[in-house]
C-alpha cells in the first residue's frame, strides 16, 4: 500500500492505492489534515489563498470574483459556502484515469479518455478530480467548461468570420474562454514564445518570438479577433508540445456538443446556424484530434442540453454519433456508475455531519432503503 500526497499553494490531493481506495470514503479538509499529519506534514488548510473550486483549482482568491463571472456554478460548488469546505469523494473512475496518466508514455500522441454514464452519476466531478491532479502536477490546463452550452449560451453571439469564409465567430464566448485560460495558465503564457508572426489587421500584428500572452491579450482587448486568437493559442500549444517543455491537459465537459447538429443561433430570415459552421468549435475539434504529445485529453459526454431526443441511452456512440465517434477514435472509455452501497452510505454520513438532513427518519435503515429505491443511488434523482 502507498499513499500519494501532493501539497502546495493551499491545495491538497490525496490518493490511496489499496483495497479501501474504492470504498467511496469522503475526504473533507479536516479528514485530510489528520491523514497528512500522520505523514509528518503540517498544512494550513484554511489559508486565505485557498480557493478549492474544482472547475479551476489554479485561480487564487484575488481572482475569485472575476472567475465566477465567467462560468455557471455547479451544484457542488454552490454547497461549498454552506458546508464551509470543499469535500470530494474519491471514486474509482477518476483514480483509474489518474493511474493511466501517471503511467503514460508521453513521447506518443496524446491519449484520449471519454467519461460516460447516466445523468447525475458524477461525470463532472470525475473530470474535475483529474483536472485537480494535473494542476497539482504542474500541467498546463486547457478546459472547456461545457461544449453543449457553447451551442445554447449567448444566442446572439455570432458574427461573420473574416478568416474562414462561410463560418461564424463567437466573440463573447471566445473572450470569456481566453480570460479563463489566462487565469489558469498565465505563468506558461509568459514563458512560451510565438513560432511565427501573426497579423490581425492592417495596423496590428504579433511578431515572432513574443510571449504567447501577447497573442492572448489581443483576443481579450479586441473581441472581434478573439475566436481567431483561440485558434492561434491552440495551434501554438500543439506545435510546442513537441519541445517537451510542459505537460498539457485538454479537458472538455459534454464534448458531444462539438458534434451536435444545430445551435440556438438564428439569423435574420430564420436560418439556424449549424454547429459545423462555428469557428470556435472547429478549433476545439482540431485540437481534439490529439496530434500533439506530452499530454492527455480527458472528456465527458452528457445527455443534458443535448440535441439528441430524450433517451435512456448514454453511451459515447449514441451521444457522439458516428461522425463524432470516428473523430475521437481511438479512445479509452471510462464508465461512471451511480453510487455503490458504500458510496451512498458515505454520502449520507457526510450530509448528516453537516446537519444537511432535516428529517431524522431518513437516517434510519428503513429511511435509507426508501431513499435508495427512490433515487436509485443517483445524485440528481
């Protein structure tokens, strides 16, 4: 048995490699403190700079309000304040992915992982657990919060693309993604240099060997260029991955949104813009091909806000369709099931410790059995 602990910048990550690893134990900040103390380490878990939102574990407290404006909080994140801590259940799917990443030969092209499962089974938390690990390991993180939302949010956010005829840019969405990317990876962006000169218009250009952050700032200050800047950033990361100066994680939630048919964007005259005509999606799909090294691609497929008709089917082939499946192939599928018996008991015990359960009858054997049958041990039932 071994225990891997990574401590730094107010963040803590712990993995067990033993039989109890998959028992569904809930590790809160206080429990982690006790475990780490046994390893001879002392950590101030509630330091002022600790910001444990799983969607962006690299954001400091100073940037918290700015970052929260760029995303829709998940239900788990909304519970951080009333619980006064961020507790994550260590589950088999995330640990399996992390184990494979730790034993990957990064000289080869990036391996792809597709997380799938029923709605509410914990796919997002699995993805966030992997992001947490890669951040603690010092990786560059490129994260798309939800590809399905790209097709629905800001339905008036489209303009004709000046660089790709017949396609449409999304300046607001692209600018938000660049801001989020900067908050995560500013240190990398200041070190990496452009491989060529980029001309944005008749008056503005970014010369070769300038810091990559100069390209990113062009997109933030000139939203009209933001979608093209996303493409340039991803292109530079793809090319420079072969220098092996940094490891990189490309994470996408609800990745099947990139291969949907239609969007919520309707032009004057009633024309509904298809997904394949969005430039931002084109850039993400190109990066998703995985023709770069020294990193991994971890994605999930989601039924929520999906263009598919309501169906119990949640497999990658159904949600991606043949075109999307072929684009991702080959990949490693990772199934996230509903809670096991032990995971359910652990979750109930945690809620009880936080006085979150108001009806005491729920904690009886009969009450738990009723709740299990009613919810099928699914988080969102």
